[in-house]
């Protein structure tokens, strides 16, 4: 018999439950649709099926969040994956953001939404935002599942936030520690004995 994640001794407690996540994802999707409707109306087109919306998930952490969110968006959209590394391997604090893969290069005139798992120092989203703006998108919005407001080193404004959380290292729902726990369905905190001290 496999031991379910909930019984792992290194998982100390749940911070955000799957029910809370599911509810918030639907609300965020409604916020996004409302904004896109406004944008497309400004462009003189009220249809949400225009092929001008592109979602950019920052991999790998955003994959579960984005998979759930886009299935609540009744909009014709494309995905453009990118990868940024800031917490290499077993680190639990940001080591500065580095682009690990190219960003899509067809963003001019598009409505772009960049989605990340968690906003911490702000380095990741600041980096991606600066590069995308050079391509002159019609609009650029940023969204995160989690926001640790206390740890910012760069001021980045996000348009969509799932939950504000305290400055604790979290895993689950796409977030990893040393590559593991991404498939845990809730956002959880690891036991301090399981991770080295900061
Ligand atoms: P920032 O560049 O804003 O400091 O950090 C954002 C990135 O750091 C996220 O995309 C995520 O990969 C990682 N990160 C920040 N806080 C946490 C955390 O509490 N847990 C995990 N697993 N990753 C985090
Ligand atoms: Mg990341």
C-alpha cells in the first residue's frame, strides 16, 4: 500500500486546502474574463474568441495552477511556456532570477497574461515583465497563486492574486522542495526537520 502524502511525517500542516484553491481559481478566472472583455471592447471587438490572448506560465511551479485556471477560462487562447530559475535544488530562498528558456517572441499586439506560482522577492516577475514589455503587447497582466508580501526586494504589482500568505516556505500545488511535493493537492508547510535552516 502506498503511503498518502497526508500521512508523510515531513508535512507539518496545510496552509490552503484544495477546496479553498478550487473556489479561488473560479473567482480569479472571472476577474481575468472581465478584464479581457474590457480590453477586447477597447480594441473594438467584443468577442472573446479572438486569437489575441496568450497565457505565459512560468514553469515548473505554475503548471498545476495554470492547468486549473485555464480550464475555467472560456476564451480562445494559446500558451507560451517559459522557465525561470530562482530556487535551485534544495534552496529555500531566492538566489536571483535567471531565464532558463526563451520567452515567446510573437507578443506584439497581444493580450498577455503571465502566471506564476508564488510572488516572493519579485525578481522573477520583474525580469519576465521587462522582457515582455519590449515586444509591445496590447496589454500585460501578471497573476500569482500565492503572494508572500513580506519578502519583496523589487516592487512588482500583480493584477491577480490567489492568496496572501506569511513568509514561510511552502510546497504542493505545483511548488517543490528539491523537486518533490509538486503533486500534493494542497499548499502545505514542511516540518522544519525536513528542510535545512535558512
Ligand atoms: P521571486 O523571484 O519572486 O523571489 O520568487 C518566485 C519564485 O521563487 C517562484 O516562482 C518559486 O519558484 C520560488 N519560490 C518562492 N517562494 C517559494 C516557496 O515558499 N516555496 C517554493 N517551493 N518555491 C518558492
Ligand atoms: Mg518559479
